[in-house]
């Protein structure tokens, strides 16, 4: 797809990494670009969900031939893109990884309806059948960025109590940020340039379009929060801007950009399978 997009020189390509269009995430990107964090030391990212427990049946998401991977491809993809997007930096090496399939077998649920197997059996109770789960339930890895920052990434579908905790922390010389999608309209900020007596974490309600918060000026008045669905509209609007040869509010992900995230995903799998560091230069 990336190569085809390159050959079609007049065409535009887009990948739907919609979390870039969350105002707080877009603002974090802008703050890093403005130098407010200075030199970046640490990136910590996690995407945690808990819907994949033992009672979850054998959905297509647990079949490697259909899904490709489990929590890793589904969730780590988003936080890898988010880390690359906010920092403006690229991962050069995955230094270690671990992946685990905790639930080895899951129940096979028959289709329901008048033509289903259970209906033809007269609705009689049948013995439960199980199939093998062939994807990861969790994958964690460590990484290095080109400009020297170190990073950790974690994705899990078995993080009990976390429904959609898409989180990232970035610590720099001048300041730090924290973000959690479960509190989507807020960005935590630490200004290390203030006098010591004034330093402390502050919470920015990123809803003030008149004050320069990205995207929200097209929606409601200050503190009238937006939701997940609004980020899809933000994404579509920026796609139209690119098609019209206008600048998007913040950079948009095209096939080339998404390919770089895919390379990191692959490097993490190789590192977990072979229990060794993997340089991104070795992953095509």
C-alpha cells in the first residue's frame, strides 16, 4: 500500500490514527514542537483494557490468521504512533520485549438464528466447544529513540479495571506531560522552568478554542467537553484540508508514516520471539 501510494504521486494517503485528533494530544505535540519540554528523557506509554478475560469467546480478534496479532497490533499501534507524533522523534531500537497469551483456549460460540446449528438441534443444550487462541493477550517492550530518549510500551486486554486507559507520559528537561484518554479533555503539565516553590503538576482543561487549544474552536464554548466521536470529525476535516492542499491542524498520518509504526510493531515481536534487541534498521 505504501509503495502504491508513492507511485501515485498526485494521490493522498491517510491512516486513521484518530488519537492525533484529540485536542489534548494535539496540544502535547505542539508543546513539544515549541520546545516547552526541552530535551526528552523518558516516554512511558500504555494502552490497557480488560475485556479479554476467560469468559470472552473466540472472536476473530483472537485468531492470528485473521487478526495478525492481539493486544499488540490492536493497542500498541496507537501508543507507538502517539509517542512518535508527540515527540517528533523516531524509535531506532527495541531493546527487549515480552509477550504472553494467558487465555490459551476460548469458547466457540455458534451462530444463532433459524438456520443455525443450535436451532437445527432443536434448541437442545450442547456441550461447550473450545478453540485455540493464537494471538497475544499482552505485549510489553522497551525502546530507544533517535534523539536519545528511552521508552516503555505496554498493551493488554487483561488489565482488570482499565476499560480504555490509553496513557502516555513524557518527561523532559524543561517540563513533562501526562495524558489518559479516559480523561480525554485534560492534559497534565509540569513546568520545570518555574521557581521551585511554584512547581507542581497542573491540569489543563483543553477546551478553550479562543485561547488556541486545537480543534475545539470548531465545537462548543469553553469547558463544553467533546467526546470520542468528535475526533473522527476532526480527522475527516484535516483529511479534506490535505486534499485541498491546505495544512492540517497537526500532521496527519499517511501510509509512509503508518509503515514506520508497523516496523516498530514487527521489531517488538521479533525481540519477544528471539529474546534479543532488534534495531529498526534491520526491519523492512
